[in-house]
């Protein structure tokens, strides 16, 4: 969810592939993106949010599988989660690695640069119908989380405004008597409605969305 990043996307140079080289300290990645502050929130304050680190090379020919990141702490090495097709990885901070001694190594060619940030989604309940607040309540929860993650910078922090439902095919989403159809990208973007959050009606999908992404637009 790059539009909701607390800081400008980090443009980071990667090191050479043939001889794996240092990229940046693990602690810096976690703290710059404030991932540690997100996971420090009580579970009830983030249960509608799934947060992902994104590492998106500027070079469009680089595929997610080409990006191999490995944490090195003393003699210990552990590969970080593989990037998804969207260049995302779920990264829960490892307290043992939160020191300047833990480095992240990379496999990408020298001087390749990538935008590093985060995306957020909201888990869609099982089935093809669910209560409105279960999903759309994620917007308010995300905004409260952003404020706490941003701390003193909360006045300048962005806010989540929409949930984008992504489908594999043209689809419909019904909320009461309202019917929403997918756009050319098989997506439906909705803003939270305060009255509907209180009423909490059923949302009924013609097919199950494969993702519901939080965004600022």
C-alpha cells in the first residue's frame, strides 16, 4: 500500500549477485518502516489488518524470485520470506535481530535500486458474504494504527480511505439494495460509510475476492 507509507519510499541500492553483499541493517529496515510499532499494538487493534513489506525493483525485468534477501547475525543465516508475485513479504520483527549487528544480504546485481515500503490488506472472511464492519471497519483500524506507528509525525501521516476488492473475473458486490460492479481491472473500490458501519448489513459477493487492499484513494 505504497500510498499509505509513513515515510517516502526508500530507494536502496542492492549489491552484487555473484558475491553476496550487504544491503542494510535488519534493524534499519524494521524501524524505518515502523513495522516494530505495528506489531507492538495489541492484537485487537490490528486484527483487521495484514501488513506486508514491499521491495519493488525499478528494473521491471527483475522478477520476485530474483530478489533473495538473507538475514545474517553472527554465524547465523536465515533467508527472509520469499517475495510474492506483488513483491510483498510478511515480515514479523525478530527481537533477536534488532541490533546493528544483524545485516540483510541481497542477491541482486550491483547498483540495482528498489522502492521499499509497505502494503496493507484486510482479511476477507470465509465464504462469499460477510458483515460490513468485519471488512470495512479495517479503514478506521488502519488509521488508528498509522497514528500510533507515526508517533510525533502523526499530524503528517496519511490516512486510509478505501478498500479495494480484487476479483479474478468480472463480479458484483451487493450491500443491501446497492449493487457495485467491477471496473476494467476486475476491482471494486469502496469508502467506509459510517451509517453502514453502525447498521452492519451483509456484503454479498458474486464470487470471492482474492484480496481486499487498503489504500488512501
